[in-house]
């Protein structure tokens, strides 16, 4: 994960959604969204297509009006404020650069709309500065169609940030780039965000992108917020099954609470074995779902010694995939169904004969798993 | 197959070719080639009746094309923002207007205008001593009405191909709807509007049927040619026909190029 240097996001709120709902006819695109965007943070909306993340962004930009609820930017209610009067700018998915203007004219477009008018020399200076910021100094007089995809993306970025928006909105800006260029752009985008200190709000369906870039991520599904938190919180403490499934990979099992102690709970799994998992306080259900990450589980031969307190689940290897630094095992347990286990290459070297068909023990350490909250 | 295609093209273009060829005749016959000369072109261009008819045609074509471009573009913009049944209805009417035979438009416009004049003229005469009659105005109205639907179709096609995100980007960057239209929409659909203008101009300039009904005392070039033929075809008529054809083809080619250029820009 990228180290965060310089402008740390504070607790100051730059924008806020208050019970914001958007309906398109019978379709509920955004369902009572309530959250705050902190000044200077990098916030991502993450979710599959149709989850409402783009609708949320478009409401913030002013392209869609909320059906109910409010949106505040810097404490001001934005309900009736049209897009062209909002202190936010957007980088569009397909960039939406004006094809009849040069690169410099595109970047200066927002400044030319200012009233009272901005002096020509001042516009030119700001455009020049923005071009330098995205490393396109020599390209000001180029036509848009003469630019490559990555360059167009940087023009779109410069066209937005030159206006010094309070929030920069990014609508899947990396979706059209190939993998290598995407990684490069992600790094550049982060550097830019840290040096400018502008609040970035990114919409993406790429969880790796969200995990590696964001200060906080807002996971969305079916028009609702499933969970909002730092990448680490989402990965280690997913609030419910949807989040556990969407962020990273997880084995999700159902069981019954046997006992609780502190932050832990003992859960009886089908087949009669118990596991000890982390459990949020205040949950009074008996039947629960638990999640465990594939890398939190271990593998051992049937003859190996098992440490005290660890749970052993016998299973048969159904597939073994070499991933470079890790080996992924797919196993089938008679009681629990399919299980995934991710073993580091180092640990794998110590073991032998774990081919398809081998009968192994899946080792589950206490606290490796997490009890999931109810989905609302 | 190739023979068949050749026959079709010969059938299509041979008569036109013959007119162009015979316009170069040095003799008096319009149907026999008697030496090569461009004297009939000079004769045509020096004929004051031809020049007056040409001037009338150009004026009618220009004014009706301007009218059609402005009104047609406005209609296309309005239709783009429209949805559902209302839009389907307007679409149908625009398409039908393009397909109605000229003779129907001619008769219909004539009857409509005459009826309107009959009602309006007594009042108008009493008030100002002036009467409405068929002539320049009715020609412009009839041509403009028909060619407007051409402009609607062309501009609408371009509007539909226009990326909605460009309009949103302009809004997002601080431009209201009027500023966005002026700086983004208009420059991007300008080639289509110009192509529509040129097509309208060509249509009006070439039209005989509609003009024949509504021209009143005005004589457009096609009407002049038609009335000259009744006095006998001379190579002068061939020369006029050839010039009109070349001018029209030229305008159509320019219109096509405008549309292509607009397409290339969008890529």
C-alpha cells in the first residue's frame, strides 16, 4: 500500500449526503445515503455496476437531482444548484474532451467561463502550469485526436484541476487504459492528490484500485452503503457477507454460537467441529455467518502435529493453482463444502505431495475468522 | 453481371452525357452534333431572360435554405431532447414530409396559400392597400417547408451521435446551457447544418414541380427552361442544363465532404 505523506485528511467535512435518495421511475438507484466526505481525503465508491456508485457521484456533480434528502458542499445545500455553479469538477469515464479544441483550449475552458472574466494572460499562465503538472508542456497546441489514451486522460485531469475544485470527481477514469498504463496513472493520480491537497472522490469497480489508492472506501450494493471505512478496516473487519465477498476473497460458512468471551465467540460448524472467531459485541443472534480469508487458513498433512486450540477440518484437494508467490488450493470438505486456502510459496516448499486428490487438514487458528453482521 | 451493371449505368447516365455533349455543338440543332464550340454557353450567359431567371433561382434557393437551416436545426435540437410517443409522432411527420411527391406538395401549398390569401387579402387591402399574392414569398415558403425536413434529418443524426458527456463536461466546467450551446454543441454540429444548407439550396435551385405551382409571376431557371422547350430545344438549353447539373453536383459533393469531415473529427 502507498505510504501517505504530507497532507493528511483531517476531520473537517467538505461534503455531506443526508438521507439522499434517487429514484429513476420504479428503480431505486440510491437509497438513503448518509455519509461525510472529509477535506483532503481520497474516497472511493466501490461496487459492481448498478450498485448506485455512479448515481452518487452524479448527484454530487449536479447532473442528477436527489429525489429525497440533501447534499451539502461546504455546508451549503446544493439541491437547486446546477452543475455549472458547483465548486466541483469531474474527470469523465471516456474523458469527454472537446474534439474541436486544442489541448490548451480544453484545459482553459473552465477558466474562460468565469464571470467576471479572467485576464487572458492569467488563463494562459494557469493552463501552462496545469500542462506542466500532468507532464504535457509541449502538447498545448495538439489536437485531441492526436493524443494517446493515457495522454487524453491527463488532459482530462488537467482540465478539471486547473479550476481548483473543492472536490475532484473521477468516474472510472482508468477503465479504458491497459493494465500497465493504469498502474502508472494510479501512481500519478495519488502523487497529484497528495501535492494538491484536493479532495478526490473516485468511482470504481476495481477493488485493487480502490484498496491501493483510497484513504477510505465506501462499499455500495443495491443503492445502499454496505460499509464505509479504511481499506484495512474493510479487509479485516467486513461488516457483512456482501463486503467480505466483494473486498478480497473469503470462505463464508454458517454456524451456531456456542459461547462468547470478550471479543471472541466459539462457533459450532456443521459436522461437529468448533472454531473460535472474532465477534462484534451486541449481536444476539444464534445462527450466524463467519468469514475467513484464504491466507488466514493453513494446510497440514494428516500426520502433522496441530498446535493447541487450532481447529482441524479434513478436506480433499480439488485444484491446485500456482500464482507465483502463492499457491492457491481449492479443497472440498464433506461437511462444509468448498474451501479456498492460499499458502505462501515458502510454506509450500516445506510440504510434499499435496496434489489433486490428496486428503489434507485445513488448520484454522483462533481469531483467524470473523463473525459477520446481518445484512440489512 | 458486369454487363448488366454496365447497361444499368449507361441507361442512367447516357441521356445526361448526351445533353452535356450536345451543349458543345457548334450548329443550331439540339439533337445533332455539328462541330465543337462553347458558343451556346456564351449565348446562355448573355441571355438577359436566362440571367434574370438564374438570379431569381439563386435568391429563392438562398433565402429558403437559410430559413430551412435555422428552423430545421431548432427543430432537430428540440426533438433530441424529446422522448416517447410525442417524439415518434414528430419523427414520422418529418420522414413523411421527405417522401411526399413534389407534385402533392406543390398542389397542396398552392391551395393552402390561395385559401389563406382569400381570407386575409380583403382585410389587408382595407388596412394597408397591399395584397398578398403568389411569387417570391410563396416560393421561399414552399421550398423552405420541404427542405426543412432534410435539415432536421441531417442535424438530428449528428446530434444523436454527439457524446452527451461533452455537454455535461461543459456544464461541469461552469458553462450554462446557452454558453454550452455556443461553445460546444454548435461548433460540433456546424458541418451538419452546413451540409443541410447546401442540400436545401441544391434542392430549391433544381426544383421545377413545386415551383411551377407556387411561382406566380416569378420565373425560376427550371421554369424558364421548361417554357423554352415549348418553343423548341436549342443547344442553349443543353448548355444551361449542363451548367445547372455541374453546379448542383458540386454543391452535393461539398455537402458530403462537410458531413465526412464532421465524422472524422468525432473519432
